[in-house]
C-alpha cells in the first residue's frame, strides 16, 4: 500500500479525533470528531492508498467508494435522520482541497440548519464569483 508519512488520511489512527466507521479492501469511511460539532454525521470516504485527487482513483477504488457510500447512507439515515445530503470532492487548492489525499465528502443536511438550501451550486449563482478577464 502506498502511504505518505505526513498525510493524515494515510495515517488515520494517528489522530484520535478520526474514527473509521467502515472499511472495505481499498477505502474507508471516517468521521472527524470536530466536524460533528457543526453538522452531525459528516464524514469522508478515503482510498487507503495515497491518491492526491479523485482523477487518480482506480476502478476498484471507485466501486469500493460506491459500496461505502451506500453503507454510510444507511447508517446516517438511521442514526441522524437527515433531510438531505451534500456529496462531493474538492480537487486542487483552488477548490478548497486542504488535504491533498482524495476524499469524498458525505454531508448530511438538515432543514433546521442556518445554511439549509445552500448546496454545491450555491457559488455558481453568486455574481461576485464571476471571473474578470
């Protein structure tokens, strides 16, 4: 397995705030305790091998991500009863990828949260985000 000694996702057990809930052959689903204080149930699916971004995933990693997504949804639906989900990857620093190890966000959303209704398309609709050429 390819690991990066300084990557928190290559070494998830080094951070006591990271909890692996499920895993399969190539990926795992983890939740970070600090994120639970904002939107409970939030987690990420991460390939076990160090892949800087989503475009480097193998077909097996894609399939295993899908498998864990279904398992995570079943778990989150039962435990937290969200009203919806925001799902996605950030690729590159300009998209706000702060840890350069591919990770797929699974974010349960709730009707009573202050930013309910603002999903991944929110920034597409903001005129102030238009590029000036």
